[in-house]
C-alpha cells in the first residue's frame, strides 16, 4: 500500500458524496504522521498473523491480509469528512481513504479503519459485517464494532 502524499503523482477518484480521495499535503502533516504510525502498528502487530491472513483469505477476493498490505497498487488517501471513518472506492477497489473522523478518535481508530477498508479491497461487501469482522481475527477486538455493516455514520462505542 502507498500513501497518496503530495508529490506522489497519484490522483485519487473523484468525490462521491462525502467520500473524497485527497493527497496528504503539508496542511495534513498531523494526519499523515498518524497514518504512518497506524501503518507501523499494522506492520509490527498484524502483518504475518495466521488468524488475520486466514480471515482475509475467507473473503470473496481470496487474498491474505499480507497480500493486500503488500500490494503497492492500493493507495491510501485523505477524506475531510467528520461523519464517517473511511471509504473504499468500490468493493474490490484499490483506493482507500481515511476520513478526519477516524483521525479525531486517534491512531487505533485509524488502524481499525484501515484494516476494515482493506477487507473491502479484498471483496468484503457493503451489506454485511465481513469487513468489520476481520478486526476480531486481526487482534483489534477493542476497536471492533458489532453494529458496523459496510459503513457507519455514528460515534464509536470505544475510544482507544
């Protein structure tokens, strides 16, 4: 996965409702550092986990968590929305955006959101709990929400 940072040359999808895929520029340095910390947590605590890889392999895309994490065609952008955590451009898409709302709740919210959105990259649908359900197998039970189906537009029940 790559961060859509200023100078990366990447242009994300066009705005779709509240979903935006913007570059992390100098004005978003705090968010970019939080995202980098979240990626570091994933790299150190989740990548290589058999239970997480197996949960991802069970999704419709059939790829492991590590496969998605190591895929340099998947981009992570920024979304200024303060009402939801993140989006993927489509089920099976390659464009993830982490919203300001996730950043407001802190790094563990960003970690959970990123793993959730990676589930959608791997084919998890938007009408069931499959994407959010991967958090339980990926060591993120504390940020898992059993009420999330696809997306959620309400406040989290747990602050990490």
